[in-house]
């Protein structure tokens, strides 16, 4: 069995042997959510993919420092540098709330969904607003090194100078410099303040619309969106670290600009291995909250709508573990199409895997059998499963090896294969590896097991109760009644009291 791990590096477009900067340690940074709305399933896929990366690196024995940020300022509407409003400030203004109320609400919601999907929390979860000082310091370094300039209180990164001196801008996204400059010129209007249309803001002078602002040497303002990840990854993982992850949609401009900023401040590439997950489609089309001009309906669904079945897209509710299993069936770099048929198949596959695990725990092998007929086949499939994971975290191939083993397990359980065809040592290894893969590496929970089922259902119900509570506080009686009626159909009753809301099963 080959124990060497290989990762597809988005920057070099090559499969490379993983060699951490510091033996036995891994620095992992993943771009987190902008917390101005509910997390969508496309985001969930990215975070589940990197949860598996985190889990597998830990399983291999690495001490992993996993950092995933929370963007709570600086992400502008349309991702442009001026004539735009911060997404969180805009949401706060529309809902007549403080920006930090918006941030708190959707950060908690994001964590609730990640908990339901059994994604491990990162070791550090820094926020942009909590690291304004570090971002100001990085802007100062970029200016000192001659890669930035000040215009009317805003600070811009000098992209043409960076291109001339380092020549790496555009390599990550695969775009030619001329193409990047043309796209930028067409996309960014009213950018007269910049020396060049491709330059991007690293500090923005605040106008009267912006509710969040901080003093700086250049103006009272706020940091550019791209700056936070550069500042926080450098603070917690160093000027260069091992793995930087995110969705493919972040390659340009976000990650290209992170590279530029790190060169501008530190003089080097920030990370050795860039990893990017592909998008989640919904019935063959890109997910979008924008209504279709013909049907008037958006092509999107929230996790809670999927888990409760309160949607017009799918025939039934699907559990968080069915969704996680569904994601495992596709490589993280491939597009994944969310359909009713695919989820039904995933539900059956997930249940079959869990049933086989339970059956495996009951199997016994003759104590005196040192080597048996099926030993080589079973050990070969186990070795192949690890080799698949070592090949750029190939979960669908590894999962397929487990299902080949499921056939053997069921064959022995049903009496089609004699139990003495497997030695005690091999059966013990199979039991251990099955458990490690299902629970430790793939991160699945058995939703039909007493203990795990209780955790999953309690977590889901608490999330529903919190959403209903927030709806009632906003006097959104329609949403509150919809939740109550949907739970009633499922024979779940909510009981409100001074201490809070509880639930009981039964009509």
C-alpha cells in the first residue's frame, strides 16, 4: 500500500506529492462564509469537502491547524470597489438592525447547519472585524514595498507593477493578463480614482452609507474583502503555509488578489497547495437566488428546506447524513448535480452502508484460522481505499471499495460465504477500517442508531425552534405558522413556556 498523499494543486494544475513545510504539522486555511444571509447548499458542499480533508489529514497523524474565517465586513455588492455597498451593512439597513445583529444571527445559523452535517469546527474561526489592526498593518507593508498607492483616502493595489515584477497574476485562474485587464475594465465602472482599472482596493474610505468604519492612517474606512484572508492566514499560519482551500468561484478575483497581497507584503507565495472545490448544481442548472424571467422562480434551496421537506423541488425530506453521503459520491473537483433521484439513491446507499457496518460487528471468525481464502481480497480492497484517499482525497473511489466489502459482509451474514473464509486478523482489521472510514474520515453519523439519532434530531429541532423564535420576534407570523403546521403534519408538537420552547413527538 502506498502511504504517500498526493494533492491536485490548482496553481500548477498538477498532481503533487504532499510535503508539509513542517514535518508532522499542516496549516490549512479555508475561505469561510460572508454572514449576511443563510448559508446555501453550494457553500455546504465546499465546507464538507474540506472537513473531509481536515479529517483525513488528522487520521494520517498530522497535527492540523485548521483556520476558517468569517467575513463580517468588506464584501461589497457586486464585488466591486466603489459605488457599491457592503453586503452586511445593506442587510442591516434594510432590516433596521445593527450590522453585528446580522452577523451574529447568520454566524449562528451557519454553525448550526455545519453541526447538522457533522462538519468539525475549525481550530480557529477568526472574523474580519476582529482583525482590523492586522489588516491596516498589511496595507502599510504593501505601501512601504511600493505595491500600493493612496487616492482620496482609499488605498489601491498596483496590479500592473505586481505583474511586471512577479509575473504570477492570473496563473491560478488560468487567465491571460490581457484577458484579466480587459475583463476588469469592462466590469468595473466609474473607477476614475484608480491608476489602472485592474487595481483593487485594499482600504476603502467610508461614505455616509457604510455603518461599519474604523480609523486608519489614510481615512476612516474599512478593509477590502480580499485583504482579510491574507492578514488572518498570515497571522495564524505564517507568511507561507501548506493548504489554502475554497470554491472554484473564488479563484478570481479573491484568491488571485490574495496572492498579489502576500507578495506585496511578504514577498512570497502565501501557500504551497491551492485546492478548489467545484460547484453544486440543482437539477442540472447553477444554483441562483435570482428569479427566472420566465417561471419567476429561483433555482435554489436552503439546507433547512431540504432537511424538513418544506420545498417545491423534492418529493420528500432528506436527512443531513443523506446529504453528506450524497456529497461523498462525487470528487470535490467535479460538479455535483442535486436531483430527487440522486438523493433517493444516496439515501438507500447510506442506509445499506450503515446496515453492513452493524452486521460486520456481529461477525465472528474461527480463532485458529491464520490465513483464509478471502483475506487477500479484503486486505487488497482496504489498501485500495486508502490509496484512493491518498490520490487527492478521492472519496467516490474509496466509497466504492467499501461497497465491494459490503457485498462480502452481507455474503457472510446471509450464509452465502462461509465465515471460515476470513481469518480473525483480517476480520478485525476490516471492522476497524470500516469504523474509521465511515465515522472518522467520511464523517457520517448513524441516524438510526439511538445515540446518534438523538443528537441529529435534537440539533435539527433546535435549529427549527430558533428560526421560529426569530420569525416571531420579527412578527413574521406567516413563517411561524408554516413551521408549526409542518411540524404538526410530522406529529411533532411545540410547547412554549417562560423557559423557552420544547418539543414532543405525538399528535
